[in-house]
């Protein structure tokens, strides 16, 4: 069985995971749900992420947030996009990893993925995902 491949917002997965706190699986989950496996940072020492958790999210779920089909109001969306410096149309062209990263930076992981119940250390994340 081939290992799952991941990508982030940097060309280096090490920098994406440790520096930016996010890796996203290239392939959709095998159950047909359209979700991607994500490894995201939940604690940082100020220089790099030191604790991580995992979750699943689909591009449709992410896009639904920005299209007002979920908990974000129109004001929330406009404020978020203003912070990103992009129009909705421009933002929608970003990679899934880029979109998730923006949302995590603005709203925090608990608002995007929920409570982190089973976090892993930096060392465990490196061994499992890099």
C-alpha cells in the first residue's frame, strides 16, 4: 500500500508543517466523502509548531464557508477576505492548503476543525508525515 502524499503552502513539506502548521493530503479520502486528511498545528514555541492534530475537510466545506452556506456571515466573509487581500473570486483560486491555512490563521483551528482531542508531538508528526 502506497503512503499518502501531502502538500502544504510551501514547496517544502518540512516548512509547511513545522513553520506554517499545515499539511493536506493530495488525494481525497478513500471513503468517497471528498474529504482530505489534514495535519495542523495547535501549539507553537514562536518559531515552529510543536504539537499537532489531524482532521478531515473537503474543498466543498471550505468553499461553503466563503459562499455563506455555513456559519460565516457576509460581514465575516468580507472581513476575512479583506485580511487576505483578495476578492472572493481570487481566493477561490487558491489551493486547498492555501485556503485552509488562511482560515486557520484568521479563525483558529477550533473554529475550522473543532477541539483537538488527540494531539501528537512534533517528533511524532515528523515521523508520520514527513
